[in-house]
C-alpha cells in the first residue's frame, strides 16, 4: 500500500514504484504485449472474486467491469503500464460490487469517454454507499453515461466491433440477469462477455436468436452452477473459456459441473484467474494467442 500511496499521492523520489518492487522480487506481469496494426488484445485482469476485462484494438480501449473497491489501483497500474490514459467505453455489466465498486476511484486517474450500464427497475437498484458514490463520481468527472440497448454496436476501427446482446428483458427478479452481455468481433475471431447471467437470462438470449458463437467465452458468474447451461454453451461453442474467480473462494467457483458442461460443449482450453493470474488473449483476426502470468492451462479436451 505504501508504494501505491507514494506513486499516486506523495511521489517521494527515494521510494521505489510498485513496478520496480515487482521487478525486484520477480513478480512482473509479463503478458503485456505490443500490438501490431492488425492485432487486438483482450486482457482478463486478476481482481480476485470479481470481473475485469480490457479490450485494446486499433487504438481504442474498452473496460468491462472493475472488481471491488480495493482493486482500483491494480487496474490503474495496469492501464499505466499499457500507456492507456483514456477509455473510449466503460461497461458496468451489472450493479454487484465485485463488478464496479473500484470505478469511483479509477475515474480519478483515467479519462472516460462514455459509460454504459444496464437499465433496471428502481426497486432493483442497490442504493448502497458504493452505488451512491459511483453516481456522485460520474457527475463529478462529467462522464457521459447511458443505458445499454440490445442491438447497439461500438466500432473499434475496420473489421472490429462490440455488439450488445443483453439484457433482453427488464423484469428479472435477480440483478445478475440484468447483466450486459457483449460480443467483441475482430476479423474472424470473437469473444463473448457474459457478466453474471444465470439460467433464466441465458434462455432468453437463446430465444432471442442472437448469434452467440464465439471463440472465447468469459464464463458467466465466476463459474456458478446456476449459469452456463449446456444449451447456452453449445450455442457459444467456445474454443477457450476464461473464469474470473478468487483463490479458495467460499462459493467453490468454478463448479465442477460447469467444467464438465464446458468440455461437453467442445471447449478445449480453460484459464482461471486464481490459477493463471492475469491473462491476455491476442487476436490477429484469424488466430488466437493466449498468454498468462503463470504459464499453465487446464486441458478440457477428451
């Protein structure tokens, strides 16, 4: 914490930066990449039991979720290392604190062009101190924000876009099912981000008939057994799956039955943040290249 405070507040020259400390003890996160003109990178940032993804493509940067409040400086450090001081779009998948609480702190260090959140009935909005602080910071920093709408697309240069696929309905009984689902397409490659959707929302998305097929799946709700139905996974048919989950989490995420379903749906490669640390998958529009902080992968192939 001392290194964070000094780097962003005190700025005393005789105290090393966090990056310098990491290098000294051998904890440098190696999978930062220099992208060529035709490449995109999707970072799955390890924030423990929470979600955070960063899409970088053609000079555009999109952040999806940001973990709990104590994750803010981890994310800021990551953006700084990647030389990102502006986010073209920030998506809050839904209003659970493990998906957005750190944004109130993050807004102080990075410029945000646009923010989108799911539209929910007033009685479903969690009017907590975290939520109220979040709304205050949006106003304080003059951030343009709006609700996500199915069918909206955000373009990241030629042959690259992010499509909003859900929430399909506005009358769910659980906040998780209001999660924004988005599909990032880069050339022939695609990535599906699912927030914390559960079986009900997955069924609605399937019924809506949207194209879910994707090479990479961000597994819903940290690998909870109430998400990732076999029908949904078959429609996605991912080659690679990534789970955000904290080590020794009390929910036993990801659940074993979800891993079995992923294998049945044809997924061959699984990465979990508590196992692999930070993960980045690079796409050149045709091929995918996964890189991880800890070089190990769970093989789901038969």
